[in-house]
C-alpha cells in the first residue's frame, strides 16, 4: 500500500532483504542543540543508499538516481555523541523507480532514550546518457521486491499548492552546494528548511513530519527564495526561482 501525505510509513518487514549499517554521529551533522540536523539526515540517506547499492552488487549498474520526494518523521531526535543505526528496505517498486524506507535509530547517551527517525524516499533510477528513467535489472528488482507486495508503484505529487507566500527570504547559493549533476545537492534543500524552523518552535520541539518534493532542479547562480505560509498544524514552504516553485515542502506536527 502506498503512503499518503498523512499516512503511516511502512513498518520494518519481518523477512526479505533489509540493508543495515551504522556509524558515529558526526559533529558536522548536528544543529546548535547537538541533535542530528535535517540536512545531516539527507546526507545520511544518500550515504546509506550508496552503501546499500554496493552491498547488493548493484552500484556499477545503478549508479545514478534522483529523488522526487523525501518524507522525514522525527519521532525522537538523535543526539550527539551517539551512534546512528540505519535500516534500509524497499516499500514499493516499479521497473524504473522505488519507495525506499530508512529507519534511523540510536542507543541514547547519558541515560537519555535513543532517537527514532522514520523516512521514505521516492527514488528514480536514471540513465545519464539519455536523461530519462532507466529500467532496473531483473535481479536487482527481485531483490528489492522481497520486502514489498507493491510492484506497480506510481508517482503522484502530494504537495502542489500554488505559491501564496506570507513571508519570503533570499537563500544564496554557493558553488560548493552543487553535486555531480550540477544540481543543488539534496542536503542543501534541507538546509533551506532549517531557515524556517524559528517560525516552528512549538512544532519541531515535538514529533513532526517534514515532506519535501523536488519539482525541478535548482542550479548555481539562480536567485532562490524561500517562501512560506502557515497551514493547519505547521507550515508550507516553497523554494522559488523567478516565482516558479522548484520545490514544495510542508512541516507539520505528528499525532502523539
């Protein structure tokens, strides 16, 4: 079953191929409260995905991916210093794309309860020569599908509200923000989300959900703006260039 904007993410399966890895929480990936930052989460999702491909022997044949949507449920923050444990598995698949779940946990430090962050990403396998989605190899497809019954996954945008900003601020880009595709790296979009956190203290101090959908790449040199508008239980966020929404995002409280 596909997740919806307010739905519960698929639980960790009892059987099938689940990739697991761990590493110490880096001091470069924490916020001012010494908790794993949302842009740090994006970097960890990318790294976990790359390690996953290597683990299952698919790195050379499936090297290029783009993400269309990321869902992050921060149930309990992961605090520094601690070790982050990541479990990654497929929650829905089609021949050219898949929903990949990643659960991040930690053991806890100084007697505090460990962290729990649930995520899901809609990833598209790309052919860089044609610039189009590319079919997964059969062997790789069948391996990922061992953790899901959903084999006809379709893309459907969850966030498509037109830009109707009540606040707007610039978000200057640096050349170092770009990746190997000359696009702004996924983690940089999450850095932009942190710019609106001061408006959301009551939300992010408790369990919350961040959804971000990538509509069109942002490149270095473009005039990027962060536009926001309040919504029930949170905020809508757009990253715009010349009034065009390159991303849609929402940050809302999770039910307790």
